[in-house]
């Protein structure tokens, strides 16, 4: 349980999510790495390219970038506390809270992607009527001549691993109780 709670803290170093844009004119795909407090990667090139089809610039500041760090710290501390207490039901409470927070985060991310890809400037230099530019929430999607790929990054995989370690701790604690 405690290892799972500590894995959350890797989000302060590693990116949570990664979106890449592959196209023939870019031998190396363009990339956005989403951390809990910022976006990094080929932001300037993506902003220039997106400007022509009427998309807004990728934001430097978002309310999520202010909310996520304290939530991650709080959930890590709560997970450590539950680990010290050692009651297996608390492991499931922590897992359930993480699932709820994760679901809310994914919904928020979907809404942001939807608005980003659909709210286009009607005076854009290049227009393709009926086309939207929303990247996929998870997976790959063709948008004009680009393949947009959206998947968890290393920090996201460690987050999932931490969550499932809490479930493993729950079952492990249950087996220990039966032996006593």
C-alpha cells in the first residue's frame, strides 16, 4: 500500500500523459507531454500549425495545473497514513478515491480536448468545413494528414501501478487475516 502511495509522487518528475502528432512532413512526431503542473514538448510548433486552422494556443496556465499538485500530495499522504494504520478496508477506500479522482480527471481532460478541437476561429486562414481537431482521449485517430496518438506517459503508468498495488495490498492483507 505504501509503495503505491509513494508512486504517486513520481508525477512531480515524470509526465502523466503524452500526445503525439505524426505526419509525413514531420520525420520526428510532434509531441505534447502533460505533467501535473505544465505542458511541455513541441508547444510552439503545434501552436503555429494549429493557428492556421483556427485553434487556440495551448494554454500555459490552467486551473488543473494548480489543483493537481496538492491533490497528488494529499492522496499520497492519505495512502501512507492508511498503510501505517494497516486496515485492509482503508486500502480499498484509497483505491476507490483514486478511481473517482482519475475518472473526474479524464472527464475534465476530454472536455478540454473537445473544446480545444471544436471551438475554431471562423476567420481561420485554412478551413475544412465539418472538420474538428479533437485528439482522442485514449488511442489513435487520423485528423487530416496527421495521426494523433494519446496515451499515458511514464508517470501515468506508475500512477496506475500504485493504484493496483493498493488492491494487491488489500488481498494480501486478507490472506494474512485468514492465517491468524
